[in-house]
C-alpha cells in the first residue's frame, strides 16, 4: 500500500511517502492562497505517486487533549476528505517536528537548510509512526 503523510503547517505542508514499511520525506508544499489550491496539489501528488490513503498529523497538546491547533487541522482534514478520492486518516504527531529537527541537527545541517526540509522530515516521522502501529 502506498500512503502519503502530511504535516499541515500554516506556511508549508510537509509530505512523506511510503510504498511499504519505510516512510521517506517527499516534498514540501508552500501554502497557496487557499486550502483549495493546496488540496489540488495533494490530489496531484496522489496521482503522481499512486498513494491510496492520506495520513495527516494531528497536533495534540502534550496532555493528549485537542487544542486550537488540533481543531484547525481537524477542520482542514474534513475539507481534504471531501476533496480527495482516497481515505484521509489522522495520526498523533506530537514531537514529530522536534524529532525531525533533532535528527537534522545531528547530521550537522545548518539552520537554513533545516528550514527547507524539516516539514517533509516531520511528515516522514509521523507516517513512520503510523506504519509501525499497523505492524
């Protein structure tokens, strides 16, 4: 099964892809002028990659509750679900960006270079967590 992982941010959407058991950073989408534009790009990625499911990171609060950020993502997930022809699931993404940043810093990557890739690496972290849970 091919799956796309999405890390929805205010300015960028990190995208990861899996075709089996390992998630790989794929690309970063700079947010367009509307969610409709962004979702059209996600639909194009589904077509390009042959993915049959989308997994979206849900930013729970540290205590496990759904705060304002999680509610915004849930609203966008509803829009995505209506716009796409594949199932859209959410997955707990707590610490995915922190984990991604730590991994990139361990590789001695400079701050500017990290900013360009951290979103897609965070998407890979959350997608890998989702994959591992299915094993």
